[in-house]
C-alpha cells in the first residue's frame, strides 16, 4: 500500500477488527512480523481506532493513529502515550526496520554507526 510516496508497513483497525501487513515486506523475519502484529492488535483492543506503521519518503518509520469522528471511546491521550511507549520499548526493532527499508527499497548506502543499534 503506497500513498503520496509513503509506504504502509502494517496497520490494524478496531472498527473492522482486521490486521494488514504489506506483502512487499515478506522478507522481514517472522518474529518481527509477529511483534508488529501483536503491537497493532493490542493497540486497537486497548485504545481503539486505527494504528498504522508508515515509511515516509525519507525512509523514516512513523507510527500514526486515527479514529472516526463519531468514536467517543477512542482515547487520544492514551494513544499518544502508547505510541511513545512503543517507540521507547521497541526502538531497536523500529531502527532495524528503517535500516532495512532504506537499504532494500531506497537503495541507500548506510552508515551503521549512526543507527545506534544495541547488541
């Protein structure tokens, strides 16, 4: 799924109770795919709305959330806090996904030291 030069990695919707994973990323290890699936589903069960993991044109991975205007159960503050928690606790995985996207899809040569991955 691509829109405005952005590429959706995965998404989940509390409204449709569905999870989407972009088949273009089938080479990502299964445990990473599983973690993304769990993160998305738990988010929509706890917070509601829709969560999307999106690569922007520069290759940065963004976590976006949204809700229908009529969804009064959606917790906007909780959503922002949960996104921050995902970014904090899954930093290495998210950085690795950015590295993968920039190398494989954008064909960039990468300086691994700038990524601060922990081993």
